[in-house]
C-alpha cells in the first residue's frame, strides 16, 4: 500500500515525512491487492511553519483511493469529492451535493440512500468507521464509547456530511466537500 500526496496541480508526490500519529492510516486498513491512498496533507511542517494540528503532523486530509477492489479485483477509484461530496440525493441534498441552508446539525450520511453507489457507500462508510476508531472525533482527549458515524453526530472528523456549516470559511462541511479531515488532539496548537 502506498500513500501519495495529491497537490492542487494534480501531481503526485511520495510522502517525504510521516508523523507517528498518522502511521496507523498506512498500517490499519487491510485490503487485498494493491491500493494507493491519496491525501492533501499528512506530514508536519518544518520548524517555523504552521503551528496547528496539520503543521504539527497530527492531522490527515484523506482525498481518495485507487487500486484493486478487494472482492473482485476490478479497478477501484474513488475520491471524496466525486463519489461523496458532489453526490446529489433527491430530497436530501441540492444539485452539486451541497446541503440546503438550514440543515446545520441535521445531516446524515448521504451514501446510505438506496440511490447512492453501493461501492462508494461501503468504502467511505468503512473508512469513516476506521478513522473514528483511530483518530479523535468527540473530544481532544481519549474518546470513550463507540465511534461516531458520518452525519449529525460527527465531531472533529470533518467531511461533506458534517453537521457544522461555515459557508466560505475553513471549518464547516463546505470546506471539506473534497476530503476527510482527521486529527489527533486539539484543533489548534498542542504543547
């Protein structure tokens, strides 16, 4: 398995550095055959860089996956943006996959809808469950109880169906339409 960085230009680059807290992403998910995980950020910054959870190497922005399907060996290529964030479900989300205004705190995992792609629903549902079990979603300390599911009970794991909305800002579901943000510890600087 390999993890590759997808830059804004779409070029791929091998990971140069990996924080200890994120090694679980590369070691944890078990799939048959070759699979590449794509991210928009996984390693910390050099001294003097960002001092938040990304800069300190405690956060991962997961973008998608490519490889062999674990069941039938067919090609599997899924991205959060195309196969989750942009998916419109009639009666639930708007064209282009955006949630209607006034739905803050009242969202659900749109891929649970019977009209959604079952492969995308299974992959992203299982990946989210893995992330909620390995990263922190409810508290900045050790999470207690069972992991959350995508939708209204989500916390620190940001994604297209997150209950928090922040149009034009960096912290709501709108800013996470194309990736899952996962972190260890507090959102800001951790001593």
